C-alpha cells in the first residue's frame, strides 16, 4: 500500500482501524475505475494502473481497509458504458465514477437519505460547463438558453449524466467516448461547443487547455459516488455503509484536489 500513498492520505494509520462490528464482510470486492486519465484522481490510459495510480485508487483501497474487514480489493479499468453495464449485470461489485440519473437509480445503488441521494457521501463534486474554442463568437449561453448556428450540436460523453443534462434541455448532441474525446472533437472543429466537467478540462494537457474558453455561468454541479451493484449491496449493506463513510473522510483529506473544499461535510 505504501507505493500508493499520496499527499495527506499517508496520515491515516494502518493499525488504527476499528473492528467491523455489524454484518458480514465480503471475501473480495471487485472495483471498477474508468480507463482514461483524470489527473490527479486517475493516472494512465487503458486497463493498467500507473504508479502512483491516483488519489481515487488510493482512497478506495484505504476505504476498504478502514471498514475493518479483511476484504481483498480487486481493481480493474473499463470504459464508462462497459463499467456501468458490468455493474448492472453484477459482473463488478462497485463502479467508482457514477452520478445519479433516473436510469441509474434503478440499476445500481447510491447512498440515500430521506429518499434522495445523499450528497454528503459524494467523493467528488465538479462543475459542468459549456466550453468553446477561444475566439468562438457564434455560440451564446445566458444560463438558460443556448443558441448558435443552425443545426449546431453539443459535444457530450455518451452514457453519462452530461448526455442526460443536454438532452433534457433539448440540445442536439454529438456523442463522444468520454470527456477527453469531447475536448478533442472541440479542438478539431467537429463541434462548436462541448458540455464537459471542469475537472476533465483541468486534467487535459496544457496545450489543449489554453485553447479552450468556458462560458459562464456553469450548467450544473455533478456529484460522483462509488455505486455497488444491487446484488452486492443486498449481500453486504453494512460493509457498503461503512465503506461510503470511510471513502467520504478520505476524499476530504486533501482539499486541493479539484473542488473538494466545496463538498458538504461527511455525515
């Protein structure tokens, strides 16, 4: 675990975990991460993990340890759609980059309080904004209405909450594989505007970032969670409850990661 230690996470003592007092511990938990880089949350592209792998991988592994269970974390990386599909089919136990939507609320489990998703247990909250190339003047956004040339489309990541946000607003969309791909399409001139999480733009290469301009105001703030499959949660609800709590605490240790300081306090 030492080689995964990043920043203030090292302050958490491995010998201080309390005993898991309630429920049954799983022997292992299969955890799926995205297959593209979101520095400093996730480094590297593809199925393998870099060294160091990123804050999110650190937080997840430590959260499993901090439950008090002797559970082995089995990590993998997948594209967004495949990651969700495997969680829906109980082929993975936890998908780590989930934001709530009407569809997902019926297919994976989010932490809930009083019948709504508990934002206090989100490990990441990031602004979603409309981005254009610097100097682009044909696209206009006032916080309510988005206008542009006839038949223009908004670049979004397929199968994500951003696609849902865009379609619910009635925008024509151009689907990309992920946020990085949306940025590439924007820079290549294949779309005039893209709806992308600010965190994704911040993690892009500098030569790409400097070519982009954010339209104010932001469109929405999206909160991200680790979501278990329904079958895994049904078998280990106490483990997941403790896991969410521990992940929450760990994700707020270093408040310089994106907008962590804006997240609500853990319950």
